[in-house]
C-alpha cells in the first residue's frame, strides 16, 4: 500500500466544514493507495460544481472541464493513452443533468474508466437549486413549492443502459466507499460509483443521519452482483432501506478502446512525434481541401 501523502496536493479544499466531499476525497486516496497506483499513472477529469474541485486536491494529473462535459473528455484521454487510469468526477447536476446525454452514451460505449458521482441531490456550488436526483417535493430557491419532478434513478438507469459496473456508496462511510472505488478501478469497462453525499448547507433532508439510519450493505445481504434482474430490483429500493455496495457487475465485455482499429498500433500518446513530409502534407491537403 502506498503512503497517502503521495497524493497530497498543496491546495487546501474550500468545501464547507462537514461536507461529504471530504469523505469521498479520502476514499479516492485510499483506493488508489491500496492499488498502488502512483500519481503520474492516474488522471482526474471533472466538470463544474463543488465536487468537481476534487482534482485540485489530488497530487495527480487533472483536467477541470466545462459544465457537464467531463465524460467525453475523460473518454478522449483514455483513447489517447489507454495506459492511464482515468477517473471522472462529477456531481449529480453536472453528471446527470447538464451532462445527462453523455452519461447515457458512455455506458453503451464501455470505455475503461471510473465515474465517481458526488450525488448530493442539489446544485451546491450555485447555492442550492434542485437537481435531477432531488426528491419529489424538495424545496429549494428554484422549487419554492417543492420539486414537481420525479427523481432520476442513476443506478437503475445505468443497469438498464448497459453499464458493466454499477455501485453506490455513502460519503459517511469512506472505508466502505474506498473498497467500491478500488473495485471500480479494477473493473475493465465503464464503472459508475454513485455516492450518496451529504451537503450540510443545502440539503437538510438527505443528511448523514438520514442515510445512517437507512443504508445497508449489499455484500452482507447475500446480493449477487452478477444477477442483473436482482440488481434491478435492488436499484428500486429507496426509503426505509437503501442499498450500498456493488449492485451489478458483468466481466469480460469488450472496452471501447479495445475495438478502435486506429489504436491497434499502440496508444497515440506513446507514438513518436514526427513532422509530416511534404508528400504527406500534400496528400492531406488534397484529401481535405
Ligand atoms: Fe459541500 Fe454543500 Fe458546501 Fe458544496 S455547498 S461544499 S456540496 S456542503
Ligand atoms: Mg450536486
């Protein structure tokens, strides 16, 4: 196991005291340390939001992109250099709302990357508007009479949409969450880890206590993650009992990058840079101009 200090960033987190993102950051570091993945071997890609600041707080490669667009950029990084461990970090608004279509597309494509979603059911950075995962009736500045939308179910959508690894963790149990992130990293293919994240400022419903009273661990409940129908049924559970753990995993599905013919000669990032000859430049000009 690596020393956690190798991931220590000089930048101090600006999250509110008590924010669930601290637990998620700890879990990410612990997972990477357990797997002995060194900072130069990993790349974090994030969008915009409180949780999307996480790459700043890791000593590793990082790319903070625009709102909702981190998944395609993470996939581009993976295609350019499949040797990199790519971890995409988004919030629920960023990942499921603004970037919702990318979420639907990436699960069908199955690139080998991890997607950690800090799901606090609210847009925290912009001061608490309701998000796709906000519960029905959730009162915010943009839903003063309570949200009239049905909450989006990310894990059920991922199981239905072709994701090959679907897990749910809780920011108040970073040790358990680290095991899920480590399993997601070991998985070959798109791995979603939706994290029930406490936002102590803008979500007074789904608090640490709310979750502590309700979450139970799938691995202690005899759940078989290879059983897709069983995973689907567990994904419908919400209310008095909320499952956390690996809901679904199917091994051996081909990754997107393994099927791209242009990558058969090896990662683009590892090929020598060579200037075009005049003949090659002219051939390109003829093809495209
Ligand atoms: Fe965390 Fe909420 Fe504060 Fe954002 S607003 S840093 S999600 S507690
Ligand atoms: Mg959010």
